[in-house]
């Protein structure tokens, strides 16, 4: 058979298949270099995570290890390599108990999918949200439940860039119940009373300063307004950290 005809015959799977019972290999594995086949197997989907955090697993985790895990989870979010989870299986696995490792206090903003941002799944974290991520009695009670009662070992206060609540506080917005809500952010604005620049949302530098200060003040206020959490923090059983999420990158800048 001339070389051209031979190549055509191979392509058609005819060579050596003239006899009865000849099994042709699947087309996608024929004559494929070994390196390509290895590459192909590396592309196979990872097994789905079907389990949830157990009490025993959480007992082995220190607050520092949990914080490190949150940092690593955010790196995976930024790089687009989130853990693949079987949420239906996790729902079934978490019926009847929960052992979250951390509690978040985040802004309300729809562009911050908390669990995804830190690559966490069902049963991993408590999440309290309020526009401007400040604490009040209800939030403090929730965080005390999350830590003292339910055993979470990290509290993370999460602000974010381009926050509408911080902008509204800077611009003195008044509307319904939004007015008293924004008063919770004003201490962070007042912190920069000596600031010489423009104190409005138009000033991105000032907006960033107040956003970070608001996170720091919330972290501090959680301690000072909750003797229960302060005691846990002093004993090293709970760690309070902060962060600011930036939407252009998905990255969290941690404040410790
Ligand atoms: Zn916000």
C-alpha cells in the first residue's frame, strides 16, 4: 500500500481490521503521544467534596491555622481554582449539626459571595451581614453565639472597596432607617477629623482610609463591647481579624 493510502487507511481504522473480531481503539486514544495522554488525564475533574467539617476535625484546628486557610482559600478564589463541592451531598451531611470554624461580619453588598471568596462550603462559616459591616447588639449576640456557644475560632470583619454604605456616610445621606444605620459608620469618618483633603465619596483615597478604619474600629468594638468575646480572644481561643475585599481583583487585603 502506498504511504498516502496507508495513512488514509489508518485514519479510517481499516488497517488490521479486515478480520472478524478486530476491535478498534477509541479514536481519541489512537496514535496519541504519551505526554498528551498524561495531560488528558490531568484534566479529569477532581472528585467533589461531599463531606462537611466535623467536631473532631475542628478540634485539631487552631485559630492561626484557620486564618491561614482563609488566606489560602482567597488565593484559590483569585486564581479561579475553587474547590468543587457537591452541595446536595453537603446538605445531607450537615443535617442535625454544624461545626463552623469561623464567623464573618460582612457588608451587605451583592458582589461579595462570602463562601466563594474564601473557598468555603456548607457548614464551614457563620455569616452576619449588615450594610457597612459594623457591630450592634444583635450582631454581637450573633457573634457570641457563633464563638462561645457554637465553637467558631475566628471572627473576620470584612469591608470592601467602593462600599455604598461608606460612601453614603461620607456624603451625609439621609433616608428613612438608612440615616440611623449610617450613624454607626460616622465614628470612622470622625477619626480623620484632621484630614485636610476633600471628605466626600469623590475622594477615593479618603474613601479607602475610612473603609479600612471602619473595619479596624469594628474589630476593636467587638472586643470592647463583648466581654465574652474579649475573654475568648485573651485566652487565645478566638482570633479577631479584618479584611477589605477589592472587586477588581477578588483579593482580600487582610488586617491583623
Ligand atoms: Zn458595602
